[in-house]
C-alpha cells in the first residue's frame, strides 16, 4: 500500500510546501497573478475536504479517494484519507509520518529527504516560482480561473501542474505525470485563516504498530 501511494505522497508534500513559497509569477496575466499572490501571501492556514480521482492517459478513472487536509505555514501539513480506507500523512516541519491503521504500520522520513524527489524542495522557502517553473495563464472555464505550471527540470514527476481558483479561493488541483496519468483534486468546504492548533500537525505512533524508517 505504501508503494502504491508513494506518488500521491509526493503530490501532497509538493502542494503543502508549495503553500510556503513566496510567489513571483512574471509573465502570467495580472488577474491570475493576483489570485496566486493572495493565496500564498495572505492565507496562513487552510482547511478543506477533498475528493481525489486518478485518470489514465485515456481519461478513464482508475482510483478515487476522499478526506480532509490542513495547511499551516510555514511547512506544516496533514492529509487524512477517509475513503476508501484510512491513511494519515503528517508533516511537522522535521519529519513526515505516513500511518496506515489497517497495516498497523507507520513510515517516518526526514522532512527534507521526503521532499527531495519532488518539486517541493525547490519551493520550500522564499524562492521564486519562476526559478523552477514556467507559469502560464490558461484562462477561465466554468467560472474557474486556471494557471499552468511546467517544471524547467525534465526529471520531475509531473509534466504539468494546473491550479484552479474560483471566487478567489483555491478549489482545484490537477497534475499530469510523464505517462499522461492525471491526478485531480477537487476541494470543498474551504476555510482560510482559521486558528489551527499545532497539535493537528503532531504525530506519535500508537503502541503496537511497526515503525519503519528514521526515528
């Protein structure tokens, strides 16, 4: 199961740490840039329910899941899967914990080491997005304003990343990998700048579970 969700973890870590980056989107339309600037510069905490689908290169759905996630800048995140099974992915700024209750297993990784294979490492601080991505205004469709990010490094997991805003709020994420597979994350019940407790982003392995990785 952990192997199956390795790519999904990379996706989640990327977007979580992406939220701590300061945005400079030179070349995109000013209206789209303002949406990015608002989200990344003024939204300090973010909570939403999510529905995630994975589509193959022909658009056929091969996986669906749902749950809730939280962001607290800088660098704290939590993803709780509820359907079709329970899984928790928590980043506390020092380590990333992946807990699979059904397997009674926890995998723990160094925070920087976990994101080193994703675009997150390039975006974890006050770095410019344009150092690592070409940013394109993709226009508005069904009242959603889209921006496209394409990595300047050929070896990255995702060939195209799309971000959709509606009513100034981040509502859709789409990632297309090098095999043409698309991961689409729809967000709802969005709440910004809540007073999120730090305890949400802390994790202690339950007694009796196997702990794999760094301690």
